[in-house]
């Protein structure tokens, strides 16, 4: 059995209306200057929290996060300037993955001599002196659980991953009620992102029994509830199941992480600004077909977690699982082809070049992916 490092928030609070408990967290009680980074649609929901904290005599500053798409280095630097001026001792992020990623980096780089460009990659961050609480409002990215943050380098159009144990939050509050207002399209895309986390962790070259349990249960929860939540956003039982499945997916990201699906999606997101979850959803079935030969048994296990019955052989069961994935994606009204989102054949080599540079993820893939392989996978999705 391979060795593994499990990194998780010191406190995980899960439950309906748990956002309202943030003001009473011991982290807040031992802080004096609290910075909130809040996605625009969540400002009203979070107002009671920062008002209660202010009534405790704490100094509070609220920064509204309203950047479209992936946050860029420049946009993050603007946030960092505001944070550094206030000098918080605690940062609270409330929003989707991009908001949480920026909150994590604010907590790490406020009053830190390092620049964001210096910490891209694995293990370059020198520490974090600010406390950190994350509150996710989508069921997809798992950022509240992970040591990862992603920014877009606007100079190169490349997405840059920053990975460090110092980015794991001190606490996270997972409140399914906050996801009820999420539109069906975003519910579908973020849900497929979470599903990708679980599937790629389980089929990973470095898969581990300590993470397999999270991955398989996450697959089961998301598969059984994603369409329900897309069709009825007020279905709190489905929303709660998706939040839990996303949490499990996030727990997979630190110790095992993702592989070729995410690597191949980087150019779609960075160069062409395709939503991350949408890119993963389109790529996932074809990458699984490519990877299947490397480990039919694990791919069959994934299929069974998706709800497929044994088809007689691991390969046939795994193939049935891929078809089940496609059915789920279609039922959630997700585009199925790269041509549906404006991608044409002549740009495939550029996408492949970008993917080939994401070695920190490609090294996890159960089967080696060459540039030619990447182009062929893209072609099959045109």
C-alpha cells in the first residue's frame, strides 16, 4: 500500500443553515479583524453573519467578488491590495470555487513577501499567518476541502495551479441551503466537476484505499441526485446529497487529485474561457474510454457506483458506466460535443500543447497521454 498524506480542514460543519453558526466559531472569537470575500449573489445571505460579528466589537470589511470566469493574476492582485490595506487576521470566503480559491490565497499572501507568481506549482508557498474559513455555495469544486487554488495567467492564457498544505482552510461550513438558488446550468456543470473529482481519484495511478471510500460514495451521491437538483432546485434533500458528494470529491483532491480530464480541460478554460465544469463534463466519457484499458477493474467499480449492474466482464461493465455518464449529462442538458461550445479542429493542437504542460495532473493518469493522444481524444468529441 502506497503512503499517503491526508490534509483536511480542522473543522467541517455540514448542515442546513450552518452559515449562521460562523459568527460563533472559535476562530472568530480569537480574531479582531475579519475580511469577508463574498460572491455578489450571496451578499444578502451573509449580511446577518458579518453584522453579528461586528456587534462583538470586531472590525469587519466586506469585499464583493464579481469577476466573471476564472480569476486572473491581475484581479487577484487587486483583491490583495485591498486585503493588505485592511490587514485582517482572519479571511472568510463565501461563494463558488473561484471565490474560495481567492480567499485562500488572500489568507496566505496578505502581509507575505511572496508574490502570487512565485508560488505557482506544488509546495512553493512559505506559510500562512491568517486564519481561514471557507463557505462553498456550489456543489462542485471542493475548494473548501483542498490544498489547491487556481488562477488564470492572463499573459499566457494558461490556468495556474497553486498547491500547498497552507491553503487548507482552518474551517469550512457546508450549508446546502446556499445552493438552492444556483441555476440548473451551474448546478449541472459544478455537479459534473465534483463527479470528475471522484472518478479521477478512484481511477488514478496513485489511488489509495483511504481515499477510495470518499470517491465511490461521492460518485453514488452525485449520480443519484444531480438530475433531481437540476429539475427542482428547491429539492433540499438532493441539494444536501450533492453538497456531501462534492465534499467527498474535495477530500480526494489533496491526497490523490485529478488526472487527464482536468489536464485536457485547462486549455478550454484558460484560452477559450469555457466553464471548468462544462469542459470536464464533455471530456470525461472519452477520457474514460481512453483510460479503461489501463485498469478495467477500477473502471468497472466506477460504473457500479454510477448504478450499472454487472455486464459480464469488467470491460463491458465499464463501457456501460460510460454510457450511463453520457445519459446523466444529457439529462442535465449539458452540451456533448466540443463543436457545441465553439471549438473547431484547427485549434486542437494548441489545446493539446496546453494540456501537455499540465504535468502535475497528467502524471496521475493511469495511462500515458501523448500530444497525439490528446488531439485524438479532442477529435472524437467534435
